[in-house]
C-alpha cells in the first residue's frame, strides 16, 4: 500500500502543478506592467542609467535594424546609381558655357568619384549588417554607429557633389559668367535629397534618436556654411527661407524619432518586467511543488521504514509473497487483531 500511495500522490502533484501555473499565468497576463515604477532614465537622451539594461535594449533592436538597413540601402543604392549616371551624362551639358579650365575638369572627376563612394556606401549598408559574427565581436552598439556613419557619408557626398559648390571648392574662376542658367543649379534639388535622406533614416532605422540628431545637425550646419561662405546661386532671401525650412524639418524628424524611441523603450521595459514576473512566479511554483514532493516522499519513506521497525509492520508486509504465504500472513494478522481487540470475531457479530 505504501509504494502505490506515494506514486498516486506524485501523480496528483504533477497534475496540480500545470493547473496552478495556468491560473498564475492568467493572473500575470491581467497585470498592467505600465503602472509599475519605470527604470531610471536620462530625461534628455532617454537612455537607461543602468548600462546592462541599455545594452539589452540596443541588442533587442539589432536584428530589426539589420533587416531595415538591408532594404533601405538596397533602394538607396539603386537611386544613387541612377542619379550618378544621370549626373555624369549631364555634367558637360548646356549648364556651363565651356569646360576649358582644368579646375572644371577636376571638379567633374571629383564628382564622379563621390558618386562611386555613395554607391560603395549603399553596398556596405546592405552587406555589413548581415555579418552577425562581426556584430557580436564589436558589441551591441556597433551596427547603430555604423548606420549613423553611413548616413553622414551619404549626406556629405550629396553636399560636395553639388555642381555649383564643388566648382567653387575646386577654385573655378568666373563661375558666374560660365553659367547660362543659374536656376538649374539652385538648392531645391539638393535640399529635397538631404531632407529625404534624413527622413528615411529617422523613420526606417531603429537607432537611438541622439545619434541621428547629431548627424542631421552636422548636415544642416554644413549646408548653411556652403550657402553663405561659398555663396549659393539663389538669392539671399531664398537661402534664408531654405535654411529655416530645413531647420524645421530636421527638428521635426529628430522629435519624431525621439517619440518613437520613447515608445520602444517603454515597450521593452514592460516586456522585461513581465518576463521577470513570470520567471519569479514559475520559480516559486517550482519550489513549492518540489517542497510538496519532498514532504510526501518523506512520509512514504517513514511508512516504508515501519515495515522493518516493528512486528506489526512485518505482519502487514505481504508485498511479493506467494498465495500460500499471503494466506498465512493474513491468518497471523487476524490472530493479532483478536488479541489486540481491533478485530471483532464473527461469533460476536449479531
């Protein structure tokens, strides 16, 4: 009876554990983690003060960042290649009166080289995020810094590749007299490309907002220097309007990226809290189940030890006996019961 009772108790405990876990699991799902106290963060940068938690947040978004980078820079590479070919074919078009100066030929060569660099940056944005082993060796923030660097390089190639500013940098003389139509070299297309570059990166890539905000500010400051120091082909009034408009668009992109990151951080923190709570509950349930099993096993061992520690136990221990031995043991049990008066003789029963 002792061994079968212990086995039955273990089966009951095993069936009770999943049911208890199911009730605890439903309870965990009904809890709203957002009501708990949030982890301390920097109010401006939004970064967690705990370095381990911050690295966990960056590591959690790495896979999504790698996938988005591959798609974004594949499309950017196609666009860059198309515009590079168009620019190379149009460089000696009707925009300039003549191209006899050596500095103008040098500017054309530099612009073609910048187009090649831009295409190489797009290829690197597709290939390098796929190197998971490299990301593990360099750390969780490597891919984020790499994305910010690619954005900065794209912005610089667009700025320095503008025909007007590149000719100014190369020292082309009498540029105003060489240009037939100044409107074909205005900053409208340049600003459109820069704004598209900043907006696409901020909306597509899950990078911490301060990294992209720094790169965007660098691109904005560089254009402002070009427009005033190298003298934009547009009137001053239009240049001021363009600078203010680009400033507002850059600020809007940075604030939008910041709000997205704040939501992502809250989601990450809530998921971490729920996983921690589930782990603690599962651990407590496991400990309680283990304690219950140990207690039942101790009781079973106590009962089993009674078979060998007293005469009654020896009489009741008929496990593994033959039919004849079992019958003899039952007769001895009945005789003991008559002597101790816990078994009533049939003659006394009316």
